[in-house]
């Protein structure tokens, strides 16, 4: 019995010990459970209060952006029948609530960023917070962005006056058709004359010395005047190169030769605003590069400065060159095609495709558009070849076609001013009874196809071809009865011809932004090699190949975010239409402001254009300042079919003053 009593005492002690350990934990759990339920209740009330706070902020925003978009800390209160924001936080039933409003910056793509970017005055960052102290110190918050939208302004251009007053047209016009209030289209394809009724020459220019000019190209300079680049290669009696500046339009047109370049026999010439390139027979300098802004003999400055050269592999001649995007594309006399990278100052050139690409014959002409080079060779088969140049180190022949009956290739025309040309015009040597002028569909670069029956020069041996406005082509040469022939590129019917008994060695053409169109020919007339022929669309509806429209300024009156634009257009096949936008600050007013037009890539390149409605880039760079006060847009029009034009019907802008 004594042993049994001792055992009970031990059991009691064990129970007391376990109770001392377990009871606090049980009591703590019970208390935590009760407080957890209270915390859940508090959190549920806080969520309801947070939702109400956010909706109150939205209501204030919708009642007026100016009273809402103020940085700081606020809380909502009812004023009359509307919500308002009052400075500081407040406390309701133990809950503290506040709304913090701050600025928002965006990058050039319109994405919200936390560092850098440009202030967007039409967007605010909202942080709503509810906090409480019992049973635990806690808070919940929500971050959102609110934008101005109810009091945005809109502007629309849609009438004839909208597209006329204060606007700038370059080879475009506004018309008011019965079906619309107003629209912008391309202008007439050349002014002043008619390709089918040409005069022999409105102006002639003698090139220095007595060499026979055999190379020509022409461009419109940045000042709106034409620069003709001419070279001699048939003998050594002339200068290697002369550029002729042509100022004005008919009837007030003048020519001058500011400087020349000599020392080489020129086979081909290519020109840019600041540089000219000669393809020569010099075996250490088959391509010679000269600056048109630097001179080798100051102070007279009558000789241009040679700044670089290319030595083609082997003992060959340079036959043709085309330069775009700091790359030179070169044809040699030994059936090779080369690509060189050029330095920005043109003092060095690096060969990209070692060994060159073998083509079907000696190179005659190369033109480049986007990822393809279009080549004419002196072969009698596969005279026309298309080369994929997307990879400079490994170009390859994508497509080719044989033209005529054992006729050699002579020249080619492709509109390189558009991204994806769909047609080429090719001329071969003359062969009695056979066509020697061809229209080629190049939409599928791997499979070019001849369209139509072609055209015969009727005894004339061709030297060059160009395509002008009004759906007309011009082919020139020597021999036969007419050395200057104009034909319709759709029907291959000749509409005009001129006689130049000394022969024509080359042709180029320019449609100026003034609307006037000219062809430029170099002849065997030693006393006046260069001749200028006035052209134009004549009667009928033909459109210029390219033009632009700049709108009148939209003045928001105060610093503004220009948000988005939309437009309505028609774009037939063979045409393009694209938009750029500019936002600036007044200087002192919007009419006098400096506008920098940019596209979606944030550059002013003519190929960087919006083709669909889009947000206006928010950016502060140079003259482009969004937010700003002044807005303009620019529209680029092109067509390769002179019977079709893209059409702009309306342009709508949304902005937030």
C-alpha cells in the first residue's frame, strides 16, 4: 500500500509538470485564434475602405483633371454630392487612409519608367494605403496609374481648307471631289512640258576640254537644284569628272560648273550630295572617291579633292558603282561583283565578299534597293541578274533571266527610292527583228518574268535607259534615225523621237520637288556635251512618283501631351503612304517653331514612317519636344504606277492640354 501511494504522488507531479508546459501554449493558441479572427475582420474592413478610397479618387479625376493632378498626400471627403481630395491623411474607426499622388515619366516608346524618361503630365501615379494598429500594426495598399481622358482635346484635318491653309505641298495637291470634303494626292507627273512633244534641248552645257563624255547621273540636291555628274572615258582629252549645277526652272534656268576632277579615264559615275565616285581603268584605283566639299587647290577651289579609292582584286577595270548606307557595290570587267564597307569620311574601304561573286558577264550597271542588287551584264544569256546582298560577306544570285536573241546587256532602270521595287526596265544591244527594251516583273526576286512584247529601237544602238513620269520611258543611243526615243512603258508604243547625229552616250532624269521634270543627256557634241530636255505629264491624269505634305501647325496654347493620332487613307498597289510627327515649342509662335519630324523608330529617315494610327512618341530630343505646345505631321507619298496615287482623307489628333 505504501508503494501504491508513492506511485500516485509521482503521477500527480507528472500531471502538474505537463500542465505547466502545455497550458501556456494552449492559452497562447486560444488568444492567437481569437486575435486572428479579429485581424481578419480588420483586414476585410480595410479592403472595403481601400476600394472606396480608390473609387473616390477616380471620381475626383473624372470631375476635372486640374483639381485632381496635384502631387501630394490626400484623403477623400464628400463635399455636397461629390467626392473631393483634402490634404493629409485621416482616420476612420481606427483605420488611417491616405492617397499619394506623384508624377509619371515615360520612355520614347510610351512605357512608364522609374528613372529617366520624359514627364507625362497626363498620367499620375496613385498609391492608396489603409493602415491600422489593432490587433496588429498592419497596412494594405494598391498602386495604379490614372490618365486624363474626359477633358482631352481633338483636332481633325478633313476639309479642303484644312489641307490647304498653312500647309506645305511638295509634288502633292489638295482636291475636293464629290465623294469627299477634301483629300491630298500626288501632284501631276512633271511640269512645264510633255514627254511626247519634246524640244531638242532647252539648255546645253559644254564640259571642259574636248573629251567624249560617256557617263552621267543626276540627283536633286538638298537645296532643290539639280546636280548632274558627268565623266569622260572614250578618250583622254577631257576631264575625268565635272559636276554641273542647274538652278531654276523653265524659262529661267542656268547652269554652271563649280569645279572639276582629272587624272583618270572614267567608265561610270555615281553621285551623292557630298561625294562622287568614278569607276576607272586605273589598275590600282578602279574606284576613285572625291569630296564635293573639299578642294585640292585653294584658294581658287576649281579642283575637287580625292579622298579615297578602291583597288579591286586583279588587273581589271571598274565598270559600275552604286553607293547606299555606307556600302559600295561594284562591277568589274572580269565578271565580278564586289561589296565594300566605306568609312563615314570615305577615306577607307573594306572588302566584304573576298574573291567577289561571279556574274554572267562583264558588268555594265548595278542598282541597289533594300536587300537586292539589280545587275546588267554584257553577256548574251542571263544578262539580267538579281543578287541577294542581305549578307555582305556572302551575296548570292537570287534570280536571273535571258533577254533577246544573243543580245548583250547594256543598261537597266529600277526605282531605288522605294523599299520593294516590283518592276525593272532593261535594254540590250540592237538586233534586227527583235525587241531590245524589256519590262521585267521583279516582285519575286527568284523568278523575274518579262511582261509584254517589249520595244525595238529600230536600228539605234542603245547606250542608256531611264523611266520618267507619265508612264513613259526614254532610251538613247547612236545610229538609226532617232537617237532619243520616248515610249509608253505599258504599251511599248513610241510617242516621240529626237535626232542627235553625234549620238547620245547616256541619259538620266529627275522629277524636282518643284514639279518640273527633265531628262539630261550627254552627247558626242564636243562643244556642248550636256543637254537638258524639258518633260512632263502632258494631257491626261498622271502622277508624280513621289511627294510630301506638311500640315498646318496645331497650337494647344499651353504645354500639352500629344497622345495619339489616327488617319484614313487609300493605298492602291504600287503606291506607299507613310506619316511622321513633330512636336515643338513656340519660337515665338507655332508658325515660327522648328519642327523635327520622326517616325516609330524615332528618326527622321524617310523610310521611318508610321503606316497605322499610333501613340505620338513622348520624347525630349533636339527640336522634338513632347510634351510641347505645337504639333505638325508630314505625309510621304510614292507610286511606281503613274496612273495611281495614294490618298489621304483625314487625320485625327488627340492631345491633353
